[in-house]
């Protein structure tokens, strides 16, 4: 038995390991992340999942089409029969419990606006986080959204890299902080 005022070396080592081990951190609040694999926000979500050992997947267009060419095979995506982006967008909304759309600007345009419309059409919860509008509150809002809707499979969407390059970094920062 350790003397009074002394730490038991075995106990100290266990505590030290427990506080630095990733397994002791709060687990990420969803079981799976999906997206369409496009450059920008979609890839931010997939890269985050891979980096943190979170199962990932989703639908991408036939031929694994993205603005930078074919999507790498390391991303566990399934191809839709169609090469058009709207089909993969709809199938990712359909196959998720909810969708988060990350943007910089407060207004949704292009594929991001389509994503929100498809979420409404399919009766799926959808959260739009704009860096200009929500800023530092984005992490808390995303956590509330996930908990309120009991999201297990989260669809991550937003603009491609060429449209809104900073949206990828915004999405990554929010996911890391979550």
C-alpha cells in the first residue's frame, strides 16, 4: 500500500493514460457520416470521418464524378446509375437521418439549395450553418440538431471548392469542435 501523501505509481500511470487516450474523450455524436464526395464541404465531411475512424459512405454520380476528376477509391461511396449530381444529392438526403449544409454566405444557392429542397420534400431534418450568420454558435447548433432529431447517419453537404473555398475549412472546424 502506498504511504500517506504518495501516489501509487500504478494508479498514476493508469490515470495519466486515461486522460490522454482518445477512447476517454466524448464520442462523436453520430454513428456514420455520408456525403456525395464533391470537392469542398463533401470531402471535408468524408475526410473528418476517415481521420476519426467514423464509418462513412454515401452516393456519388456514376463514374465517381467530381469537379477534380474521379473521386478516389479510398472514399467508400457507391455510384448512382446517373452521372448527374441531383440523383446522388437526393439519395444521400433519403438515406440519412438528417442533413447539415455548411456555407460561408447566408443564402443557399445551386446544389446546396437543391439539398435543402430535397430534405423538405423527403421530410428529413436539415440544418443550414452559415459562417457569416452563425459564426461561433455553429458547433452548439449542430449538437442541438443532432440530439433533437436523434441523428445516427448525418449527411454533410455544401458548396464545392471552386464555388466557396472557405466553406471546407468552416465545416472541418465545426466538426472538430463537435
